[in-house]
C-alpha cells in the first residue's frame, strides 16, 4: 500500500518512510496512515511522512521483527551503527548482494548478514 522510494527521495527533500503492517496497526488503521507524520528524535527532530506500508518481516519464527520504519538511504546524512540494508531479489540473492556490496554507496561487506527466504 502506498509507494516505494523513487530517486528523488534524497537529502533536502521532505523525509519519508515506509512502515510495517504492525507499525501501521500501532498508529492507525487502514490507509489512514498514509500521509501521516511521525516525529523521530535522532540527530535532532525529524518529521517523517509515511508514504507506504509493507508486510511484517520475520527473520525466524522465534525472532519476529514486526515494528519497522524503512527510510531511503539517499536521505541519510549521518552514519548510524544500527542501520541495515534490506533488499529483495527475485532469483539469485547472493549475486544481488555481491553487486550491492561492490558499489561505493553501500560500503564494505557487513559484519553480519542474514538471508531471509520467503
């Protein structure tokens, strides 16, 4: 529901985010969450418009990670120790991961990585 992150969601553009289904249920119901704003306090006050909703991510049956806020990497101006790159690949996940980690915008190979088969 909503939209993805197009190339114009960059530094200087209004901050946007995509939330998980559980996050959506926590703050509202139905499509009424689209266009709502949430305030985050990291590196100062950040007003983020919710532009999309995605399914909850479960990395393990015992390890649910349902409350998630995804933001475009192109809007990030400060390094964060707890930042994660989440991507979906239709076929060869390992080839997609090699391609992503080889680009200078993604950086070095992460210290830990998890593959999630859905």
